[in-house]
C-alpha cells in the first residue's frame, strides 16, 4: 500500500492556481492512462474476491458497492482527474470513502483497494489541508469495520491501515512541500526573465541614445563644418566676383572641393566607414591636407609641425586616429568662427614610452582667446566624449587676448 501511494503522489500535479505541472503534458497523460488501467484491474480483482469469498446478501452488497465505485469513477472521478475539477473530485472522494467503509465492514480483505484510494486522494485534492482531511476520512472508514470485528473477537487487529494512513500523510506533505518550492523557483525564474527583458530593453534604448550621440558628433564634425565652409566661401566669392574674378574662381574651386569632400563624408557615414581623409593616407598626411585647405579657405597662415614625432609615424589604431583628426577639425572650426587669428599651428607629438606613451595633436592660434570656464561649446563636449571612448582626453587652454591651444591626446596601445 505504502509503496504505491508514495509513487503516485510523487507525480501529483499542483492545484490549478499552483503555476503548472511538475510533469510534461505527455507524461501527465500517460500517468492518467496508467491510473485508469490500475483502477480497472484492482476493482476487477475485488469483484472476483467478492464473488469467491461471499454469497447471498453480503455478496450482493459488495458487488453493489464496487459497481457504485466504478460508475462514480467513470462519471465523476476520471473527469475530475483529467480536468482538475475539484468539485467533482470532492463528490467522487465522498463516494470512495463510503465504499471503503462498506468493504471494510463486510469483507476487510478487500481493503487492498487502499493501494488505489490513498493515491487518488493526492491526485484529486486542491491543497495539503484537503489531502489530510480525505486521507484521515479514508483511514477512519477503513478501520471502523475491522475494529468492530476485533472487538467482537471475530478477527485479529491489523495495523496495516494505520501504517498506510501515516505513510500517505507523510508522502502527501512531502510532495506538496516539493511542489511549493518548485513553484517558488518558477516564480523566481519568471521574475528573472522579466528583469532580463527589462534590462535588454534598457540596453537597447541606451544603444539607440549612444548611436544618436555618435551620429550627432559625426554630423557636427564633418558635414556641419563643411557646409559652414561652403557658406563662408560662397559669401567671399560673391564679394570678390565684380572686382577680382580670379579670387572668385579660386573660392569656387574650393567650394567644389569642400562639397565633394562633404558628399564623400556623407557616403562614408552611411556606410559606417572611417573619415574619407584617412582612407588612403596617414594621420600626418590627413592633417597636412586639412591645414592646407583651411589656409586656402580662410587666408590664415596654417602649418603642421611634426618635429616632436622624430620622423616616426604614430602607431595608432584607426579609432584613435579618427579622434585626433576630428579634434583638429573641431579646433580649426572654432578658429574660423571665433578666434580672428592670423596664424595657426598644428603640432603632432608623441610623449612617453611603454604603457605611458600617448600621441597628441595641438592646435594653437594667435587669436582673441576666451575664458574656457565661461564657454562650453557643443563641439568640444562631443570631442571630449569621443576622446574618452578610446581612453584619451581633451585640454583647452586660453586667455582672453592671448590666443588658444586645444590639445587632443590618446594613449598608444
């Protein structure tokens, strides 16, 4: 009795609000089919025993009780088991208790059906408390008849039913405890999955914000500056056209050059490539071209000083070269807009060795200067963000009336 009870209870699914089955749907269906087969076999054996062991009215009573049990299982118990209908389950268990009481009174030998009855309780109840109640009810129904017979001295007292009740209660309590812990783990998993989903959403949003910021920096450092150059050049060309066609033609040529470079930058941005200036040139060559074009556009004397490199090109990654080039572009754009300078120098230097080495681009002008603490531009803020992404930094030093020096520094890996 106890072995069957324990095994059956171990696969018991929780109540409908318990959060799911401990078995897969297929395994649960197989378990239910096996339960139907076992019920049919055990009740069939009980019918044979009743026919063999009893006769007359006692036999008829036993057969009627077993017939009622079979009909109750067919019409109420089995549907309750399959559909987890606790109202039908209660009705069936009531019939089961009554039938067990009749069998125990008339023919205690048929109490082997408790092998079936105790597991059915734990298959059908909604919670632990109901399981305890119905198990005790079954135990009481199974013991009344034998105890009366024992008191009358017709049969010896049998402790098997008490042992079965105790074991069934213990197994039921253990199973429901396991199911409760399983549900707690399932709830924890659901919460973790929900948290992971929320974090994924936040990471996605952060990625979108970071990408927008990156594109904003790229547009500011390339297209916006190029369009600014085109506007200024167009204005100077228009002013020079009546009296100096040659100067106007020069400005128009530069406008075409800037427009073509802007178009190439736009295409490179769409394709997520590096700056066009670095496509087929070193960083120093790109800075020299940048300085040469800046001088042509503005008329400001502009030169590139690479003496501090010692004739050796800086060993930088493409990302680090982009930061230095964009820094030089931003600094020159500020010179154009604000400095009123007559000369600009771009210095490229390498300082330190080993893990402390870094390469810097300095842009110095002799313009009007400003107070860095009182003026924080969008371009410089974006440049600082860009430099920090590669472990670098940006330093701006300026005094009103004494020019400005912008330094962009990146580490050498």
